[in-house]
């Protein structure tokens, strides 16, 4: 079962929203992920951090959601937290997500990096 947890914090006029995902991201829940991401990605003055450290699997439907969010946000407003050595990080590396999103090892580090830009 996939779970989504939303946390919102403001800093220096920029609202940083952290969406933590646990479980698997695939065709069965990509629409829910898209709805949650869209609610943030297309709001002015908001940065989005997706915490994927507890995601065990991601498929092309979920990857499409991430790239769609990246189009709605700039690299300075969109970050992904992933475990450095995991199947998820390898998949994200292969598809080139680092070209369109800021990657980080922790939510706090990424939140600070996005707030500073």
C-alpha cells in the first residue's frame, strides 16, 4: 500500500511543501501522485520536495508525473530526496531526472537549498 504525507513550511517568502511517499509508485497510484503534485507544482511561490527515500519501486507512469512536475516548476523549485544507493536512485539517474530537478540526500538539506535560491 502506498501512502502520501504532506507537510508545508514557509521560509523567506517561499513556501516549501514536502510530500513523503512510502511504498511503490506505479500505474495504480500515479494519478493520485499527479493530483497531489499538481496541487503544489502549479502554485506560485511554492517549492516542492518529494521524499522518495521510502519508495521501493517506481515505474514509467510515476516517472512521467515527476517530469511533468519539473515542467511546471523550475529546477530551483523542485527537488527529490532519494537514498544514494538504491534501485530508485539508479532509475532516476538513467532517465536523467537530475537535469530537471535538484537531488538531495535529506529533506532538510534540500529544503534549505531550495529556500536559498
